[in-house]
């Protein structure tokens, strides 16, 4: 029996893998010590758990364990990376380059720094969501200290040309940070292969627990330093104080190990299911795929259904948990800024759905999602005056609408 | 967002979806809202010219569940009413009947505007002066 509602919002968060939970459980009870307690076995055992997890996390991204700083999640990692570099390299310059399609954790951090005197360039992306490398090249200046470009976008799944972006940043003596929250554990994110200096990741998008993440900070070629943003007991080599979330870290480590071992097979299976879902929905007239089709994550898709309103659509797909726009901003009626930066009109941006599959998604669930979505779109179009006008060949843009 | 049962009922079983012949002299059409704002409502009435009562009402709405429910409810209320009584339908009546939360009040305003726009269209076709519409 199919259990409803079906969860297809795995870009917002994933369930914890039962194997991850098993690994965590002892660390709440038997092995509850403070990893910073040096004087007794309770502390040593907790520290062992943390050390092992640090290796597991490092291994997934091709880093060494000394390059991993545990944080509360990708929001904090992004803050630490961008603010930390801005402060640490203040003498070198104050210019940061990023994208308009970044997550708010990057955009709002940059806005904050602008108030403190930073100069920030927000590059537009092309209509498929990809950065034009020539635009980046043109934006770099002598005072550019940091280029921060997300690995994969959270709304459309588009994967940026990371290797090329890193190379351009380095050619001009700038550091390269990537918010790889959506990509780590889903596709290869090897920091050396891609030339990444700082990388943000979080456990809860890869079958780990919420509230734990990490920042990778390169130690060699070049040695990168960030100024701590949270001061205190000097944990994490002084870069992030605070008693370590040992169960969370252990779970994060386990999730990374599972991802390293299973990422390939997961991606192969999920991309077949995703393509089936996507192709079925694109059979509907006037439905459009958002974002580049070739350079993207294997497990998600974002589709706009023209002449259907987004909130009404969400109500029609009541048995599938999906998101229209980013989960973080959907509280407002504003259309997704990411879709708008692809050049989509408001109406198309409003009527988009993002589907995110997980390791636990089944074919049966996909069948159900296809049917309910198609039915909702057809039903709403039946009710839509805009659909009727479109069918009659009326140009909607030529109508003098009474905006309010 | 949690929807009231009545909104869900109208959304799932909308009353009077459809299109009346807008070229007819006794049909009034109101088209309000804008696609950029995420809501467009078209409401039509057919009027018995002798008695001045509304004999039929149809709608089509592009909008959220509350907007669909507001217009569906409006067509139900309009049928059988005189034009004068139809003008008395206040958006707050719709809010109350559908238990709309504050953020959804504008959906009901849209329905009231659509009623008035349809009536004015009918009046214009019959050489009558328009009545004032508060929020168009
Ligand atoms: C691209 C991206 N960056 C950052 C975050 C924030 O991550 P966290 O919830 O771990 O703070 C998210 C999650 O919504 C995301 O998708
Ligand atoms: S019509 Fe705009 S939210 Fe209902």
C-alpha cells in the first residue's frame, strides 16, 4: 500500500537513513561525553567518535580531516566562509563575487558585509541557470578576494562549471568558495579535482540529521584561513567554538560514508525515475523544464505549468509533498527569485513545482505523483480563464490588466 | 496553509465553471486581476431583462484555492438574485462564509470586484450608467 502523502521535497531536507540513526544512538546515552573533556574516558570516547566522523566527512570530498570544521549547518558554514575570508583578507581587498541565484545564506551574508564596507558583485546567470564564464572573468578586479558560487542550485538543481570558475578565481589571486549543500553526496565534489578552497556542506540534505554541517577549509596550496565568527572555548582549532554536537557529528560521518559508497548507484537509479517523472509531466501542453537539462543533479526536476496558478496547484497536489519555489522563501507570495533570474515571467515562476527524489523513493510513488500532478494541472486549466484565452489565440500580454 | 472545509469543497467541486456568450446583450462579463499578481477572475451573469433577476452565473478563475472558492461561491449566491441584491454582496460575507484567513481577504475582494464588473458590463450594454466599484 502506498502511504500518503508522498515526500518528494528532498531538496528541502531528507529523512535520516536508519543506518545513520543506528550509528548515532549510542552517542546520546552510553557515549555521551564532551569531546573536549581530556581527563577521562567519557571524553576520549566521544572524541574518538568525532575523529572517525571527521575522516568520513573528509573522505567524501577528497579532503584531509584537518580541513573539516564542524558547524551547525550550511547556513553557518556559508557565513563563516564569506565573513571569515572577508575579515581575514581585509588587507588584500574587499571585493566579493557571487551569483543572484545563490541561497539566502550566501546572499544575505554578502548584503551584511556590504553594510560593513564590502563591495559585492552579484552576477546574473543565463536563462538555463548557468554562469557565463566570460561574465565572471569580466567582473574580477584587483581587489577581488573571494568568488563564491554554489555547486548545485537548490531550486533547479543546475550544476555550475565549478572547475572553470575555480581556475578563473585562482588565476586572479582570489579564493574560491562553493556552497555545495545540494551537491555533496549526490555527485562528485572532490575538492582537489575541482580546485575548491572552501566548501559548505550540511548533513540533513544527505540522509543525516539536521543541525550539523561543516566547512571545508583548504590547508595546502594555498593555506586558507578564516576569522572565527563564533568565539569561545577555541574548539575546531579556534575557528568555531562551542561544545561539539557529538551524536550529530557521528551521524553526519555515517551519512557521508554511505554517500561515498552508494552515491553512484543512487544517482543511476534516481535519474531514471526523475526522467520518467519529468518526461511524463512535460507531455502536458505548455509545460516547461526550468534550468539546464545536461548539467544538473540526478534526483530533482523543476517544471512550470503555464496558465495554472502556483498555490492552486499546490492544493491540487495535496498528496505529494513538493515545493513551489525554495522552501525557505515560500512563506511569501513573491515568486521565486531564482526562477525570475532565469528570466521567467512572474506567471511561469509562480506555477512551478520542484520535485526532489531520495534514496527511498519508489516507482509506485513516482506513478502516483505523475497522475496527481497531471490531473491537478488539467483540472485547474479547465477552470482557468487564461487557459481559455490562450486556446482562443488571445495574446494575454496585449490585454490591459487592472494590476492591483 | 490550512484551508477551511468549505474552501476545499468549492475547490474540489467548483460550482458553475464555464463560459456564457459574452456577445449577448443580457450577459455581463467581469474580468479582474492580472496574471502577474497571480490571480485572474472572470465572472459572468445572464440577466432576465424583464424581471432584472440573474438567471445564470458562471466563472473561471486562475488563482489560489481561496480565489477559486470565492468565485464559485459568488456564482451560487448570484443565481436568482436581482441586480440590486447582487450589488449588496460584500466581500466580508464571502470571508465569513468560507472562513478565509486575513491573508486571503484580497481573494474575496477580487470576487466582489468581479461581481460589480460583470454588473457594470451588463449596464453598459444596456446604456445604464456604471455603479461605483470600490477597489478596482
Ligand atoms: C544551497 C543551500 N545552501 C544552504 C542551505 C542551508 O543549509 P542549512 O539548513 O544546513 O543551514 C540550503 C538549505 O536549504 C541550501 O539548499
Ligand atoms: S488570489 Fe491571490 S492569494 Fe488568493
